[in-house]
């Protein structure tokens, strides 16, 4: 299984470790660079530090995936933070997914 975890905070990081233990090919994206350092079970090229709402990460998360999990949390700052994370983030995911096969 080749999986992408978008949002590797507490829940996403735990899922990443479990998936690696199961032998899956795991890719992780988070805006928290420190969290990525803690995901040392993944090769560096599979740990992506980026804001989900932008498109800069699209070229780093390449190939096709069996599963994609969106586990982001609010970017903070009240309603504006929710809009950034959940509306703009999902729009970016849709643009990214349109260019690849997600089973």
C-alpha cells in the first residue's frame, strides 16, 4: 500500500508509524517542520513540510496512492484559520488529486 497522510500532527504521526510498521509506503505532509523531524521512521524525501492550502507541495508528493488521509487541524486564528485549513486546503488537495490516480 502506498499512502499519503496530509496533516501529521499527533494523530497523523501515530498513523504514519503504524502504517510503516505494517510495511506500507508512507508519505507525510505537515506544516510543522519539527513534527517531521520526529517522523524518523520515514526517509527524508517522504517527509514534506508545507502549508496544505498552497500548491507548492504538489510537486513533492508525486506518484499514485492507494489511500490519502486528510488529518489537518485548523491553522488557528478563529474562522479565518478554519477557512485556510479546511476550505483552501481541500481545494488544493482536489487540484493535486486531479493530476494523479488515487484508488
